[in-house]
């Protein structure tokens, strides 16, 4: 069992953490099956902020399906991420008011160029969570999450089933390297209330 308190500690320092086995393979597979069943409802993801929504294939080529509470309430992943939100609020006093999330599929050959999830103080996203759903993901499949660290180095994280990555949304630039196989995930943000 993953310690949620350890995730809170890691967010204080170094500000990010990777947790293999946050979901078991079976749990990840159930969510993957659900995502695939809804494949026709996914649409091309946009970029931009403050309501300025645009599509730009040069920046990202994934497709997403936003989840609402009704979809999410019965999903184990949603429940586990809500548990984590409660622990983070208790430990870190961040005032994380809600979880917003979407499923994402990166068709073969797609990617997401280097970016940051929160444009400083212009967004209510505080913490990013990414949960991967791909069984048997191997190095040659590419599609790593490349996280740019404070010291100028980067870390490449393989998007394997059940793994959760958590990081401070305003602090780490990151990108998704081109995936050579269809790549599935759930991405979420713990948000504070807009003031
Ligand atoms: C995002 C994102 C990373 C990933 O959706 O903003 O950066 O590994 N996703 O899927
Ligand atoms: Mn991102």
C-alpha cells in the first residue's frame, strides 16, 4: 500500500514524486478498458489559458475526455485521488478545493511539447497528477514523461500501468516524448478556488 503521507513529504521537497503501483495492474486495466470503451467521445486537446482555447498540432497531438464528478464518482482512480487530495490538504494546507481530470490518449506518433501546467498566478492549478494505464510499456515505445528539474537535469518517466506521477504545477516544465504505441493516461489537477 502506497503511503499518501510520503507523497505529501515529497511535494515539499523535491516537489515531485513517481509512485509505481499506485493502482494495481488489475485496477489500471479496468480503467483502461473503460477509457477504450469511450474512445469515440475523446476529442483533440487544446492549449491556451484564460479561456483562450486553441488547437495546435505542433504543440500537442493527444486526445482527451474530460471527466465530471458523476463519471468519476464510481471509479476507483477518482476515489484514490480524492483520498490523496484530503491527505495533501491536511499535510500541506494548500486549500485544494477540487480535482479536475481528463483521460488522455496519445495515438501512435503523438507527443506534447515542453510546457508548464500553471502560468504563474494566472491559474488555479496547484498540483498535477498523471496516472498511466499502459501494460507492458517498454523503452522502445518512447512516450516518456520528461520532467525538467530545478538543477537543470531532467528525468524520463516511463508511462507504465498503475504508476502515478505528482508534481507542483507551477514549478516543473515537462513534455511527453513521441509515443510509438498508443499511450493512455488519466491527468488531473488539484485546484484551489479562484479568488
Ligand atoms: C498534460 C501532461 C503528461 C503525461 O496533460 O498536461 O503534461 O505524461 N501530461 O501524460
Ligand atoms: Mn502538462
